[in-house]
């Protein structure tokens, strides 16, 4: 979802990105896929859809991949499209790999990534604020498959 939003914002001018992002929110925050489809149609017919006509077709092309997103409750969806923690972790891993340049074996690369993950996990103090609500929904949806640590 975050990649689709970013792809959409790439069509907008820098000054108008916040307004376009606000206009896209009713689509990905809709309670159901049907309401999201209606919000997408409203976006396409609205001022931002007419100003940037490539955004709505981009969403329509990806719609089969977007529909499963609406099967989850809003709390879980918010955790799915909020990727700051994931991107921060990827940034740390890329930085460590970039500094080394190359590795003599695959085992050496795996060991470096393990050590970076161990160091990064020490700084994880607070979960995202949406995590408690998402965890409750995961426990309801997945039952005994979800093990709260």
C-alpha cells in the first residue's frame, strides 16, 4: 500500500503532495473494498483526479493486489501501511553491507547481518502506538497461530 501511495505521489508536484496524499486517504482508510472503490471513483472525478489523471488508473491496475488489504480490520491495516520501522531496519542493513563492500563467503554476509540485527534490536524500546490494537486483532483473527511474545 505504501508503495502505491508513493507511486501516486510521484505524479504530483512537490508543493501539492500533501494535498494529494490527503485526497488518497479515503481510499486506503475505507472500511471495505466496495467503499474504497467508490472513494477511488470519487478521487478520479474530483479535482486531483482530473489534474493528475495517471493516479487513478495506477490504482485500478493494482486493484486485485489491493483488495486483500481490506479483509483486515483498520487497526491491522494501519500497521501494514505504516512501514517506518521496516524502512529503518532496511536502512541499517544496507548501511552495514555498503560499508563492507564485498564478502569472502555467504556465511560472512549472514554473520554481519545477524550482528547488525542484534545491535539494532537493542534500540527497540517502544512498539508503534498502533501495535496494541493490531495485536488484539491478530489474536482474534489467527487464534492459536498468533503467539504474543
